[in-house]
C-alpha cells in the first residue's frame, strides 16, 4: 500500500496544483505540492531514496508541463539530496522541522531552477515579478506544509506510509 500511496502523491499533487490551487492562487502563484512531499519523503527516507523520489516526481512534473524536460527532475533531486542530509540531525517529531525544511527547500529549488535557467538560456531577466513569485510560493508552500506534515508524519508512523504496512 505504501508504494501505491507514494506513486499517487505526485499525481494528486499535480491535479490539486492545476485545479483547486490554480483557482486560489496568490497573485498568480500556486504552491509546489510535489516539492512539499519530496521534502517530507527525503526527511524520512534518506539521501539516495529521497533523491530518486525527487527525480521521479520532478520528471513526472516535467512531462506533465511539457516544457524543459529535466529541469524539475534535476532541481527536485538536488533539493531532496540536500534536505535528506538533515535526516539524522533533526527531531522530525517537531512540526517546525517540516515547515522550515519546506521553506528552505522552496527557496533552494527556486535558486537551482534560476541557476539552470541562467546557464541554459541566452536571455534571462531576473525581475521583481519573479522574485515576488518566489516569495509567494515560499509562503504558500510553508503554510500548506503544516497540515501536510502532520498527515505525512502520522501516516509514516502508523498509517498508509508505514513500512510494515506493505
């Protein structure tokens, strides 16, 4: 059951991002729910599994969006790899760990994607609208991290994502 839920999380996240949260965007910015769940997975499962999950989820997002295949895959894998380094060093039972990890990961993901865009495209303008979008997405992801982390943590301990639940 765990594998099914982990496979469905990015699909459901894409659906929610493009429908419900697309309607309730903040100044045109939607949350990156896939990133939120990749961060949680990396916090609980370590670097190699986290990076692989980030890569697969990012690739799914790239294929769905249809542009710049590999951009989200690479950035989410690198973010998961970075966040997973906290795995043994933090008290995951504290909700603030999940919230601050998502905040940090959103900023890092934006930085990585910006650096890739800067290196890849001949013309790349970093203007205030992009910076505002990063700020809004960071806030949106951080707020949504609270209920999602509570669900993910409890599900990982005793629910659908619990290892012995397979």
